C-alpha cells in the first residue's frame, strides 16, 4: 500500500454546501490515487453552539479552554452534526467515507494536557483538553485505508480511563500523520498559508523562522497552534508538511498531489 496522506480541514471549510461539495470532489480524486485520512475541526460551529447554550468561549494562543460544560458541547458538535453531515456529503460524492473520532478503537489516545505556557510566559490550565499519548500506528485507520475507505476523524479523543477530551484538530492531525508515517500532511484552512506583515504568503517556514514568528507575535494565535503541530509532525519524520488555503479546490488538489510549488507555505 502506498504511504498515506493526512488532510486536516478547518471547520470553517465545512460550513457552506458548495465548498463542501468542491472539497468532496478533491478528496475523491486524491483517494483514488493514494490512501487518505481526513481530520477535521469545527470551531465556528462550536462557538455558535456555546453561544446558544449561554456558555462563554474561552481561548488562549488559539487553543480552546474546555471546562465540563464546554466539553459536552464540543463532543455533540464535532462527533455529531459536523462529522455526520460531512461524511454524508462525502458519500454522496462517491467517497467511501467512514466517520470516526479519535476515541474509536484508540485511533488517537491522549492524556490530559499540561498547563499551557502562553506566548506571554504565563501558564493556563486548558481543562478537558488532551494531548497525544499514542506510540504505535492507528491500526483501524490503516485497515480502512487499505480497504479503500477514507477515515474522517473528528478531533475528540479519550485517555486510558475512557475520559473524553477536546483535542486541537491541528495537533490531532499531526499526531496521526506522525504515527502513520504519512507521506505528507496538508493543513487546510481559510488563509493562504502563513502570512507576513504585508499579508503575503511566506513560501517556506523553517524552525528558526517559526520560533521567531511565535516570539514576536507575528503569528496569529491560530497559526501558533498550526506551526507547533507541523513541527511535531516533522520531528516524527513527516517530510512534506504544508499549510494551504482550503477555500480553493485547485490549490488543495495540487497540495495533496504533492506538487512541488504552489501558493502555500511549506513547513520544514
């Protein structure tokens, strides 16, 4: 079996039916040539559900602080409406998609995250937020990919006691890519990669530039989480890591196909 590619989709890409349909076509084409695993978030849907429930949103450095009430909303939204609707759309587009969470068959075992050291140097408890604790390749994902299915994983996971945790989708995707020894990791969102002060895409971000952008505050809160996740995947041996604009089907398709150049950021 060819090496797997991992695609992370930001939740903002899954809100408009026309965009979901375009992404589904890209996924169908990519999965026809090589095994593909998809990980997704759902931040805006979660925010709307929290607002409707009268629960205050809490974040630090792009990471969601998750108390017990927030966790219940996150699980309901990610494992319920977002994952199910996306999988249904994929299957309608002739993708053999299977909806999962990181808790299924210990696809993504986690442990409670340590207090987060903020960009300003303080520490904050993230609550019911998990960080990767897996060591081996997720067997279920490999079996599904080998059989021609596309696993679609919502960013919820559990620890060894069965407790559920919210997991940053970029972090989960990087962990899955690392343990699968993926050929590439494509993180797709609503911006054309990492942007400089003038709003232009930075073609390549290496370790030094990444650290500099985080220290200086040049990287937005959400981008800090993405860069950190990318760095973890690279350290685990994933050699092709890209942050791309998932709003453009052609760009997403080219990135998944491994095109050498394009309007995206390569993280090295």
